[in-house]
C-alpha cells in the first residue's frame, strides 16, 4: 500500500481516499506500527505502507516523513 502526502493529510492511493491529520499525537504501538489521528478517528499504519513510494524501517522514521 502507498500513501501520498498532501497539505494537512494524505491520500490512500489504492482506495483514492483522502484523510486529514487532526490535532493529536501519533501513538507508537511498537517498532513498526502506529495510530495516526485523522478526521475519521485513529488510523492504523505499519512500515509496510510506503509514503510517496518511499519505504521505512522504523515507525519513528515513517511518522517523521508523514508529518514533514
């Protein structure tokens, strides 16, 4: 799965669905998994999800890229 960053959020490419990141702190579940706060609630992600085609080894790197 791939997401594309956009201003204040991201798009799940395969589902062509847009999400807005809302105020709140991402919740790290383990080294490879997290919850991201969005307008529809917390969304689960892991490092198997690429951001703009780029892969990450740790969820901390993944979150940093998403919030740039």
